[in-house]
């Protein structure tokens, strides 16, 4: 039986796996993101070892960004203007494809996680939805009418501008590019910088969570009004805080102020703003789904 390879490339760690789906992950490994040369070499070595056991048909890569996903671009497969030191303008997909001599599919980490949730998780049966991860940064992706979101580049939802009440929250924002964009006001490092401690160490009663939910709800409302998704999935480490989902749902409804009369939102908000179902494997499972699609296209 032929298997598919998956790479979840993050700014902090890489996850590699082989398999065919949630019930068939044959091998999985995690290692820190160090220099590009060392990290990419570990990826290639992992898949070379796995291919000795069973053949691989394709590799799917879910990458932090920004990245170049245009297949006609000479820089396809590159990480571009990332703030991750040492990783600017790095060719990630090319060395993997050339070394393993396999078809490689390449997309953003959030788009790929969205694909995994569509295949096996919280977005099954939907063709237009948004997946947002709230962690070290804020990233967003998803599908529009059954296709992954692309365009001139790819969605950068975390860098949309949202209202910032400077009297209520004088914190200037933590984004190195934009200061107080959505990511700059609500990502994990902002929580730590604003309150002097990591989010997971702040109790549920801390005032941080009312403000965090307010900022998340502002971004969610922007997405509702611009993309009109059938569901919004919120993942990432920050969303694991107990009680945050109910706050975000309540504030989102209040901000909409009954303008959008859609029962999926007004009557089923718990299902409309939902957590992912694939947990920590959303990225690698999505990458397997990406590889499945690449193999089907290549062999078709």
C-alpha cells in the first residue's frame, strides 16, 4: 500500500508524518525549527527512511508564511517575508521535491489545516468556511465554494486592522510589521507582553480574557461580513483557554447587533464558531489530504 508524506512546518517546530488519514498514521516525528539547512535535512532524512519501508506517492507541506503558492512563480515553494530569523526567502519545497523525487504540494499552514478539517473534522460537508489559528501568531485560511483560498498571494487574515480603543487598552501591539493589527493585539505573545505572563498561566477570571474575546470577536465579525462563511473554526493554543469560546460567541453576536438574520448564527452559534476536531494532528492530516490531491492530479 502506498503512503503519503506530510510536513507541518512551523516557526517553532516541524512535524512530519506518513499515512493515509486519521486512522492510519504510520509514523510521526517532531523536532525544533533550527536553521533552514539543518531542519530541511531532517525532513528529507525522515522520509527517506520511511520510503525504505513502504513507497510514498506524494508529499504535502503546510508551511508558516508568508509563502509563495503560485505554481507559475519561480519562487513557488519559498517562505518569503517571514519575521522568523534566518528563514526569509528560503526554498522549502524545492529541496524536498528534488531529494525525494516525489510530487510535492505546498500551501499555508492554515489552509492545509482547513483542508484536514474539511476531509475528516469540523468542516465536513461544507464548501465555504474559515479556519483561524490563534497562537504564536494569528493566521487564517479556508475554502470558498470548495477550493482553498488563494489569490494574488494567500489570505493574511491575522494582519487585518480592527478597532483599537487606546484608552481601554494602551498596549501598542506586538506585530513587527503593523503594530496593532489583529495578530498584534490578540496573538499569544501579545497576551504575555501585555499582562506579564503566558496565557496558559492566567486564570479564567483574569481581565485578559474579556479583552482577548473582544478582539477575537471583532476579527470574527469582519470575516462574517466579508467572506460569509458557513462556519468559523478557531484553533491554536490560545483557544484552549477554558471559557474563551463562550465569550467570543457572545461578543460576536453582540457586535453583529442582529444585522445578519441567519439561523446558523443566531440560533446555533455554538456550532457556527467552533473548535477544530482534529486537534494537534490538524496540520499533518491536512498535509496528507493535500498530498492525496496532488497524487490524484499527477497520476490522473
